[in-house]
């Protein structure tokens, strides 16, 4: 088949995918599909209005041009025309407002949720907690994207699959069940947005926004924070993994057992330097590396380096107080005392005081952290 005969069957999907990049996705929830239908309706109405208006202007310019001897009319107004071009736009707007209002009401209508997830945004990662299941974890930008984004890195972004759009742990949700997200923030305003799920919700400190939906199809759906939230705004993507209800139950049970086993194993082990460093490194890379970087170098002008830091190398009591209670001078350095237990905090502080050449030799203990609370 020649190129003039049109695209081949194999090329047709690629062409369709290319065109979809210029439009909204249909999505996998009833809300997203309603939004898509409204979007297309408004687009076609707007296109029709533009065609009518520009056609009228073009016809007027051609028909009444000076070269044809057109003479301006002597009237200053026309009641019929005034009524028409006031009434017609009003009717068009009313015609679009009624279905739009219905969609907005549906978006904000909430029912009984089968699965509830607390979504908390912080600079620059998401925390997901399933209160009914006793599961919670942070979702961070994947290390390969973080490494490729660093200035002077030997890794090119083109070599990273889903560059800046992949995470170490996705949010797992079931299909076919009512899901409710309770969205809030630890620091500044963020916005949780996955286009295929239909709409976004702002994550506001001290306030909870609700988002209800039912996912129709299993799959991986990607989004991002849609509110400019600081220098690391590009580093907090969202990945939702939608699975069948039975698969979700299996995942939830396995995750409950895994997290319980980790807590039990950690509590049973003696508190040694080796244990503190191992646990502290895992905590640091999951929570702190987004700001202070994996190598402790920080981000110049935004986040101080921990390597060679006066706080990290200074009195351990002040270091513990800063991590537990946060910094009153810098709200970005929030209090982690409510987010982690004593062993996690002690391990984190021990790791920071002995990593990247700091080598203070200090071992922070859970008892010291408990006393600082």
C-alpha cells in the first residue's frame, strides 16, 4: 500500500495515540468519562460558534467591500439584531451550564466507600495509609529518575523508562469498588492528579479534601502533583496500580503481614550501631533523600547539606530535637516525631551522623528519642 492510500492498519493505532496526546484521556472512571464528554461537547459548540462568527465576518468583508461600491447604512442600531446576538449566546451558555452542573454535582457526591486511603502530600513525596487495613507507606520518585535529573549525572533521562513519572511504591487500588481518598498535606499546598481518574483534588494543610471514584479497568495510571509546591515539584509523581478485588485482598494481606513482620523483627533485635545504620539508611532514602539528596549534599540555596553539617556534627541532643520537633525557622523542615517511632528516628539520626564521611561515632538510642518528645 502506498502512502497516498492512507495509513496501514498497523499505523492506525499509532496515529490515534498521537492524536490523543492533544486531547483529554477518556479515563477509567465514570467521572472521567463524564468530564471527557463535557469537554468534547464544549469543544464542538465552541468550534461551531467560531465557524458561524468568522463566516459572518468573512461574508460581510467580501460582500460589502469598498471595491464593490458598498455604502455604509445610515442607522445606528437594530433591535432585532441586538436581541438575537444577546439571546443566542445566553441560550448557548445555559445549554452548556445545565449538564456541566450535573457533572460537578456527581464529582462531589460521596457514598459509602469500600476502600479508604489517606493521601498526604509533603515536599516532595506522597504518603498513603489504609486506615481500615493498618497499612501505610511513602511513595517516592524512583532512584533512576532522581539520578538522571541531577546536574552532572552520567545517566541520561532518555535512558530512564517513565522518567520523572515512576515511583518506588505505587498506590494499589481495587477495580469495581468505591474508593475514597482523604487528601491532605503536611506542609504546603499540593494537588493529587491522575488524569485517567477524572479530576484533581488539592492537598491543603489542616484540611481534608475527599475524592470518590470507581476504577473500571485494571492497569497502571500515572499522574503528578498539579500544584507548584517548591523546587522539587517535578519529583513527586503519582502511580496508581489498579487490580482486581481478589488480587487487592491478596496484596493487602501480604502487605499487612510484611509490615507486621518488619516491626516485630526490628523490635526484637538488639540496638547496635550496625542495626541503627541499616535501618537509618532505609528511612533516610525513603523520606529525607528527596530534599537532602541520597549523598547528603542537599540542594544549594534550598536544602542544606548534611555532609559536614554543623547540626549533624554538633551535640546529638540538638540533632534529635530538630528531627523530632522540626525547625521553627524553616517550615520545610517539619517535625517527624508523629510520623516515625523511636527506633526509626534513632536509626535515622545515627545514620546521618555517621554517613558521607561525618563519622561522629554517635549511636542515637530509642530512649534518647523518647526523652526528647
